[in-house]
């Protein structure tokens, strides 16, 4: 105990992430902040009242913050800060449509994180994910290993779920992987995907795998189109919370995340979805997953696509 984690943004994504983190009972304090007056305090009160029922001791603290940084002193001493702040997508919007609006929000949040929690590991979940992760690193000026993004965990979970449903098998028997970007240049990796230890390619025809790859790539948009207001938050919050726990507990777990790549896979100088070992310092190391030649080419193409856009955010 004694560990502190902050979730910035008290929308569905942020509040669900805070709930998961509190219920793990590995943190002393979970802080939730938002610019909507009273909302984080109300959620914290509600979550704390669930403690006797769910049997966890983690204390939840809510704090309204101002545009000028008022209230951010509450995050002081945080080991991990999860940034969920920003607008969600509406039906028909791409993640890139949010770029300019969310860039302003993420920059302001990141600057306050740097001021009040200078030793924190930052996990970004605001969209467009790859670009916002790069922006958060620029705005905090933290070492690149201490700023990472949540995408691959979510996309991999979606891919695994679709495979399990298609084959009518338990999700626990399915292992899949997605790398690349959180968007059009996502790279699902069939060569590293298995069902009950057998290669996915052995148990599913190529055209069906491709269908599920496309569905995974459009997984967020599918949810947005059905909800009509707001976007996915149950699966995304589960992914962000697991990452935060891995960092706080210094677990060394290997997870697909958006991390700074500098030489691995022959790619340098870009935030990209790769497998990484997580611990107290954020990304301990990038794991160079063995990939097929075409998968490596797709990963390199994804790197170039996000590199161009990440260059744009420097001035936002």
C-alpha cells in the first residue's frame, strides 16, 4: 500500500478506470479529477461508499480542477497518472477528427502533471491515441519510457473476443496480438495468435481471420455507432487499469502498449504499438516479438503513418 494513482477525467472511461483501480485494493489512494464542478467529488463519495460492500480499503479522492491548474495539487506524489481527459468520438467521426480539440486539453493536463507529479508514469488514453501520447511526452518533458499509451491491450482484447466468439471457445483459450497504431494502420498479428495452443491459421480460414482483423480495426467505431452518444469504456478502462497496476506493482508484465521505439524492428524515433515490459519506471524494455516479414512491413508502414502525424502535434 502507500501507492497513489490519479485518473484525470471523470467521464465514463475515467470513472470506470478509477473504480477498477480502487477495487484492485493495491493502492492507498485513487484520485479522480475533472473540470465539471462537483462531479469527481460526487463519484469519489459514491465509490467510497461501495468499499464495505466490495471489501476494499483504497480511498478515493475527487477534485474539481480549473483551467488555470487550480486543484491539481491533489495529484502530488502520484506514482501513476492516467489521462482520459478529452472529447469522445461521435458516430461518423474518426479518432483524427479529435486531434486539435484534444491536443489543447492533453497539453494543459500534461503540464500540470509535470508540475505536481514530476515522478509519475503517465498513461495516455485520450484520442487520437498515438498522437496524444507523443504530445504528453513533449508537454511533460518526462523521459520517454515514463510516458506510454493504452491501445494495444484494448485492440488485442477485441481481437481475442471476436476469435473466441467465432469459434465458440472460452476467451481464456485464445491468445492474440495487435501492434502498430490505434487506428487505420493497426497491425493484428495472426502469426502470434493461438487457440488452445494451436496457430490461429490452423483453426480458422484466412478470409475469416481477415474479416476479424477488419472488425478489430473498426472495433471502437462499431461501439460508437451503436451507442450513438459516447464511446467504449468498459474494455478500454480494463486495459488502462491493468497497465497502471503493472506499473505500480513493478510487475514486469509484458503487454502491447503505445511506447517509444528507438531501433527495435528497425524502427526509430516514434511512439508505436509494440509489446513492452512494464514496471515502476514505465517501459522497462521493448520486446521484439518475432514477426512474419509482411507483419514487419505493416509495422514499419504504421510507424511512418503515425510519425508524420506525431510531428504535427509538437506545435499544438
